[in-house]
């Protein structure tokens, strides 16, 4: 039996990969991003990021995803090849 993903949210911030095969969905309540295989409707990774991810932007080459974290005013960078957080840019002082 194939698992279906059901999204119930008042606000979902979604970024799509250049090929449209992967979606990156912010989980602001637990400070993470879910990586979704769009064709199969499955979560393939959940990546911890900064506090309250609020915006998603996929880089032009599709190899990085940038997330603006609302509460700590940082930017998390995700490597889309390994589906892991590669860096965090802290708040400027």
C-alpha cells in the first residue's frame, strides 16, 4: 500500500526544484524543512534549520536551497544533492 502525504496547514511555504521533482516545505513549528518527492508523494528527508523558517528560495542551479529563518534572523543553506544543511549565515550585527 502506498503512503499518501496529507498537508494541513494555515500557512505553508514551498519551494520547488528546477526540475519540479522535489518540494521543500518549511515546518516552522519544529524548525525544519521537509523534502518531498513530488512524483511519489513521500517525505525523503527532514532537515533541521534555524528558528522558524519562513521563506524558501531554490538557487538557480538547483543545488542549494536558501531559507530565511524568522526568529533568529539567519539564513540556512541546504545542499539538495545530499539533502543536508550545508551552512548557516548568522544575523548581521
